[in-house]
C-alpha cells in the first residue's frame, strides 16, 4: 500500500494519494488546485496510474483541482449521491466499497459539515481486512470537529454531525489512524491542533470537542465561537460545482505597462498591493487595497477585504515577478481567477511617471500616546485579542467587519488604526482610504509595541 499526505499550511488543507504499488493504480482524495502538478509527479515517480479522484464534499475554502486532474489523466471523479454538481461523476452510496489493487476503501456517509459529506475507511488487504486509517474529510479533526453552519442551518448541521461522529466514526477501533482534510490554519473548524494526524483512541480520549455528553449540549456547543466566514466562500462553492474537466487553463497574465494598467483601472479593475505594509504606507496607487503577500494568511485576508464577484478583474502591485507568480497561485486557490496583470516595473515605474500617489501615514506608539486626545483609536483585532487588553476609549471593529460597518465611522475624524503588529491595521487603513477617509494613520508594530512600553490598557 502507498499512502501520502500532502499539506498546504496557508489554508490548512490536506490532500491524499493512496494506492497499490504492485498494481500500479491509485486514488487521489480532496486535491487542491495548486497541488495537481505535485500529485501527478508523485504518481508518475511511483509508477501508478490515477484511476479515481474522490471528493469528501464540496469545499468552501479552496478551489478543488479535481477538474484539472480529471482532464489531464482521464480519471473518474467520485462524490456522494447527494452532491449537486454539474460535472460528470460516479455517485457513491453509504457503505459502498472501492478497490485499488490491494487497497480497499469503504464509504461512510458523515453529514454535518455538508449534506453530501463522506469519510473513507481505508484497508490494506495485504495486512488485514480491518481499516488501517480513515480519511475523515471535514468531520473529525485533530483536536476539534468541523463547523456545522456552512451548508445546513447550524442546529440541524450540528445534530447531523453528532450522529456522524458518535454513531459512525467513534465506533471504529481505537488503533485506526485519523487523517482529516483540514488542519490548523483552516476556518472549517475552531481550535484544530497543529498535528496533522492522530488515532481514533487518542481523539476519543483527548479531543475537547468530544467531551460534551448530551446531544443537546453538543448541538449548542458546536454553534458557539465559530470563526467568521470569508465572503468569497459562496463563490468558491459555486466554482467547485461547475464543470472544469474540459477547461484549458487560462494564459498567464502579462506584466502591464503604465498605460495598459491605467486602462484596466478605468474599466473597473480593483488594485491589490501585495508589498509590505511599510512599502505601501510610503506610497501607493490611490484606492489600492493592501494585503502583504509575505505576511500571515494572505489569501484568507484578501477574501475578507475584497469579496469579488466571480467576473471582477484584479490588478496586482508586486515587488517582482516571483511575487506575482506566488500571489496569483494563492489567489486562484480562493477563487480569484480574473487577474488581468501586474504593474511592470512595480511602483518605481509609477513614481518615475510622476503619476498620483497616496501615502498612509504611520505613527509610533509613543506618538499615538501623546496624541490620544485628537485621534480616534480604531482597533481592528479579533474579539479575543480585544478582550485580553486594549487602549482605553478605543473603538473596536475587527478588520473583517470594517467594510460592512463603515457607516459607524465619521470621514472627518482622525483615525489611528491598530492591530497586534501592523499588518491588519495597514490592510484596514487601505480599506478606509479606498472609501474616502483621508485622515488615517497606521500604528507601527501595534499593541505589541504598546505593551513593550507598558503603556496603559483596559480589559473587558
């Protein structure tokens, strides 16, 4: 038996290859669109033909690679019979079995995260008939359980998840290994462990999400403290339902000279500046959004900042062509496929042409402290961070809620935007400037610097 876990830490995604080396055949489970080349290389190097592509469910946080992989290999796509998708696929039923040489895969219908969700119990018949491992998809995570509110009303989803977990998966032998489709960093759960695999016995004993004893308490608990949903999740789900098995990849966007870049701007394309916060603050194209490519959670933060309609074009400002390649790949994973190009010569060419530029002024925390009487402090951190300590009198709007709550702010006030270290505050500052706020300041190093100087805080 051959088994390989592939993990992408940016969104906490895991895909799998499993098969029989002697028979030269394998199946791929939950392939992400940017994993396809790696999967093909691994299968080829092991002398295995990809016979099947199995999706545990319709994913909401990333674009699947099943269409590209099916087009390039001829493999059949498998999904549960409740999946309502437009592409050709083989419908799977509960307890159905698939064989790949000596590898046997049993389908376990485990709704809760989504109605069509399945887990896959995998046996190596060379060693025995019992399952060796189970691919739990988005049901049982390491140290957590899947959120129940993405496709089913939360209470109904949690009730179905209770049945899937306690009456199906936890009935398996404690030695069975667990491999989920999401790990730490994903928004599909709440408090996933950084480890990427476990055993049924260990999770049964130590997973905090399994300690709730009554069904009613479980349903209530699973609908509390859920991560906020990026607005582009609905777009990703619809994208993953469409037929991409015959679509050739779009040609790579080219660098755009200034005139071409401006032409695209006039046609309504939005600008995403992926440089560092410091570089952005020193000078950027007016109206540009800023999310640092090399900061934390790049693609997730773009999803919160720019909830694009499917056909909306995007222009990038990058430091170099390598950054453009990396940025466009990460954006494609979360559904931003209409990138019409990037600024040739980066911001240096824009400056040389003496075109209009905008600055996002920055303040050190000492300067902020001295000017608190004239500035409105806007704290854009998460609720948990806010409750652990914040500046007295500050307004709290998490950055991912700012677009919807702009009406609470006065465009004539002076706003000092702060987060933990300066990345989310620069992002939020760019959003405010995009919407016409002129007196905006980014606080350098944020609350980390404030606490280093032991400046006063209050708690809730």
